C-alpha cells in the first residue's frame, strides 16, 4: 500500500506533466500560429504554479519517506521532459505496489 503522500505526489506529477504538454503542444502553437499570446500567459502561469508545488512535494517526500537519490533525481529530471511524468508514474506504481 502506498503512503498518502506518495499518492498525492503521483497525482501532482500527472497534473504538472499534463500542464507541460498543454503548454508546449497547444499554447505555444496558438501563440505563434494564431497570434494568441494570452494563452501562453495563462497556461504558463498555471504550469509554473504546478511546477513549484511538484518540486516542493519532491523535497517533502525526500524527508518524509526517506526517498532514495535515484527517485529524487529522476523526479526532477522528468519535470523537464514532455511525457516524462507519465513514465515516472508508471515506474513508481510498479516499484511501490509490489
């Protein structure tokens, strides 16, 4: 069984990863192709908020459940890679549900 904080982290990771995908693949094309820079302002602000929460949650988990360095490093790394959070979520689910 997963600790509640790990479940919350996984949910936050999916939200943060989805906001990155929306920013890169929807908002940015709308900015340059449809001349709608406001979309990037809104989505970028939301993504920034979720990114900060995600990083704070990584720090919290590091101390709360004594996360191994590989999880901390990979969690920070995947925040910058589109679809990376989905891969991390899959690996976390496999690792902690055994």
